[in-house]
């Protein structure tokens, strides 16, 4: 989901949840992220919607640190998936975000996963401009996971130079969320120009936008990916 389309109250709830994820990523203790997830399950409504907005990244500490999520954490995640399916005519990014959450459930809780595993349509990314491609990939940064294969990841892999151009453009426009999301993708792509200076670029994005937990989450995920801190 694109957070720009959510209410201020929901944006705040998403940032609170993202802060918990960032804390867990920094410490390596995924239980730190489980606390806000459990609170979301108890609160319902707004807080649960925040899990759906953050998408598969709500369980990112478990993914990148290889630690099984706590039962309460997984139950809240499953509840968010079931409570907020894509509606008719939903944007492709919303459909893909929901698919990514279901894929996460299949991996971490196969006994409670259901529904088809078919990938959504990704033809909307074919032939799109590099500016639009970068924006869409940043929205779907939760799909940027080591070793994962899907149509969106393949579309990014076919255009590393375009994603690099989009990263530079986002930095120049001071769009730190888009820059962080694009940077996360770039850590996974082959053929990224050496002249980009991605490591220094991520440092700059973190310095300028790191007070935003959604930026910090993407930058931390990128750093862990580059360091190989995953299973």
C-alpha cells in the first residue's frame, strides 16, 4: 500500500510499527518488533491496518535474521492479510503487496496459508519509464529480498541502470523514501554502475532522511542485504 494515500492517524501508526521493525533489525532481536505487532492485534482497526500498510516488511526481522516469528506476531500478520484483501480495481502495487504477505505466510506458517500462489500480473511494468519504474519499485520494496524470485524482481533485474538513475533522481529531489526503497533494490541487482557509489549514497540517504522510520527501515534492510546477514 502507498502510505501517501492513508490518513494522518494511520501514517502515525505505520511509523510506530516501522520503528519497532527498525529497532529489531538493528539489535537482531525480532522480539522487539513483536511487541508493536501484538499491540496492533489487540487494538484492531487502525493499528491492524498499519500492519497491512507495512506489508511483508512487518516480519522483516524474521526474514533477514532467520529467526521464526513469535506466534502472536504471526497471528496478527495473518489477521491483517485476511482483513484487508485487495478490492476490485485495486492498484497493481496493492495487489502485489498483498501477494507478498501471503507468500510470507506460506513460508512461515504453511499450516494456515491458503489461496492460490499465482503471481499477479506484472505487464504494467513492461516498457514503463525509468522514473515510473523507480517509483513503483520503491513502493514495492518489501519484495526486495535476497534469493527471492518474482516478476517484479525480474523487471528490476532487467533494468539496473534505470533503477540507478531513479535512485539519483530521488536523492536530488530529496525524496528520501523513494531513494531508500530504490537503494534497497539496487543492493540485489547485478549490473549496477560502479560510478553510482551506492554505499555512499545510502549513507547520505540515511543521514538526511533517517529520522523517518520508513526510510530507516529500507536503509537498514539494504545494509543487511549487502552484509549477507540473512539465511
